[in-house]
């Protein structure tokens, strides 16, 4: 009997990425033909206020719709919500997400999936570990790791690194039921992985300087970083409170 190819669904949330979309799609088209996996790519636009939706709609006219799917959200409900909407529409046994800004190479998802060949467990999460970062970013990331350990008693490194790759059973049993809708989704995934005794395997990814567009989330300005830190700290303590009430 011929063994069926492994399948991976890649969800990519977009918000105001008009300047990067063409390069992103070109990069994605290049990884598909040479992959030994079944791949689907789901791009979710979270109500961009620039020309991102129009650019995507035009580009998708010429793409293979068996591989590429486009979701245009009708409401701006947050990074985590956009990813979850993409995951709900996915069809393969492994699921993942990464970013659209090209600071992380989309082909890193394939590198991560290749690690599955070396692992003989279904309880596995694979994630990137960012290299080539500014010292301030490294310090802030480590400080957040310390706070998470002190408050939640779990050791999680480089929480916001991409990609994240996980089996569908993790989504069905955990993510689908309780996932937050904002940038806390990365923390939630890794925390729940530890709590449910999943092994987390990290692999090095080059984190490039953003060349086009404006950084969202915790990137770019100090204001962006501080806002992300505040939101994450709030969620960490909320999560501890929820655990204490169970």
C-alpha cells in the first residue's frame, strides 16, 4: 500500500501588508512544488485599512485554489481570532501559523515539519527560535520568559517566535475551545502544550529586519513593544487567576 503524504495547513494572518504581499506570495509559490508534503496555505486578512484586500483578491485569481485559500474577515477581531478562523478552515493533519511580514521565512514551516520525521510521538509542538536579533529584543524576550516562569511556573522560551506547528488533535482538544483572540495566542499555545505534556521542540530561524511595511504587534517602535508587554502581562495574570479558580 502506498503511504499517503503528510499534510500541513499553513495559516498566515495579514493586516496592512500591502507592500509585502507580492513577495510573500512569490515565496509561498516557490516552496509548494518542491515539498514532499501536501500543503495548503490559508491567508486571512484581518480587515486591513490599506490596499491589502484588493491586492490579495487580484492575486488569488491566478493561484491554485486547491492549495491557496483567502479569507477576508468582516470585522477586526484580533490576531488570534484571524489565526483561529484560518485553522477552522484547514484540512490537514498538521496545522501551523506564521507571519506575513517576511521577517520570518515562510519556508521555515517546511523545515519545522521535516523535524517530525525524527520524532516518534504525536504529542509534539514545533516552533522557531529567533536568531540575529537586536540585544534589546533578546533582553525583553528573556524578561518575559522569567515572568512567565515566576507566575505560571512553566519555562517557555521565545514565546512569539514563528512558526508554530502542531497536530490537529491539539487544536481539536485544546485550541479550539479556549484560545484567546489577540497576541496572547502564542503564549496560550505553548502554555497549554506544557500543561498537557506535549514536547516542545525549537529550531533556529533567522529573524530578519523588516524591509517593507509597518511593524505590528510587538515590533517596530518602543510604543509597540510596551503595548505588547502590557497586554501579555495582563493575560499572564488573567491565566493564573483562571487556574486558581478551577
